C-alpha cells in the first residue's frame, strides 16, 4: 500500500471512529460512562458468581483486580470482533455509493473500541493504585501488550467481516464461538486450575497470553505467566499466532474487498 493510500485510509478511519464514538452515546444520560458501566456490570456478576459463590478466586492474590483487568481486555476483543462481523453489510448503501478503501469500516469499529478500552484501562490502573498496587517499571510493558491485543483483534475482525459478506451464518457462529472462547480463556479462573496436560493448549491462545502477561506486569509478578516451564518455542506460539491471524485476516479481507458490493 502506497504511503498516500495508507495516509488516506488512516485519516478516514479516524474520522469514522470519532463519528461512531460520538453517535454511540449521543442523547444518553450517562453518555461515555456506559463504556465503563458495561465491563463493571459484567465484573460484578462474575465476581459474585465465581468468587463469592464458587470460590474460584480463593488463594489468588488481588483476585478482584485481576478479574477486572481481564474483563476490560476481553471486552475490547469481544465487542470489536462482534461489531466488525456485520459492518460491511450494515454499511451497504455507503459501499455502493462511495468509492473508498473498504478496510476503513472494520478498522473504524476497532478505533471506536480502542478509545473505550484506553479509558477503561486508565480507570483500572487508578483502581489498582487505590487498592494498594502502585506503579512500577513493569507497567511500561502494558502498552506493548495492548498493541498485541489490537493487532490480533484486527486480524480476527477482518477475517469475520470478509466471511460474513458471503456466509451470513458466520454472525451466529462467532457469537457462539466468542462465548466458548471466553470460558476457554483464563479470565474468571487462574491458570493453575487448568489440567496440566491442557495448559499448553490454553496458553497458546494469544488472548490467554495477553491477559496473563498483563496481570503479571500490572498487578502481581507472583501471578506468573503460566508458561515458565514451557520451552522457548512453545512460549513463542501465541506471538506467532498473533502475527499469523493479522496477516491472514488482511489477506482474506483484501481478496474479498473488490467484490464486496456484489454481495451486500
């Protein structure tokens, strides 16, 4: 992609993302704070069910903070991928009438979600400080993990958006798949509860790696990544899958982009 074309794509993405962000909360009494209220509500429900009732957090240091951080990161991934799935079909009129890079549409969905995630992460860091977890140099690793999460999420989003245009069942399939992935990722439970023979599989998931690493660098170094006993090659799997998913999503989307107008 030429630098001029890339600049145009990023500019259009920024304009659409800001517009969608404003429209999402227009006329709402709480406005932007709904972006905080939703993960907090999910946190409250999960904390009550899995810590207060089922005691999943028993023995886990600062379990509420670890759960809240994981929910914020997961919410970004889930909301972005679910919204991106149907974005091309939802913008069918715009696609038919205006010539522009189609990739702008799913990217703008991600841009809107990034703004909300950054605000929520800032709130989590403030809550951590209030809760007695003070900033250390390890916090500087968090932006890199956020970038990895964004790259992986964009890759999945591009793939889903391209497939949905031809196969509308993808929306229902991914809705179910995202729910299954939520419980397959150590969000509400510690990695130590996962059977040893399944830990390699679970922690090969980039989302699991990102969440575990974020807990490690922000909240409690004693948390560990859960991958300490793995070989270097196995530890690199989630990073490789992140790059692979981004490249594959970009490839599939670009192949489908030229014919999007025929199917929407």
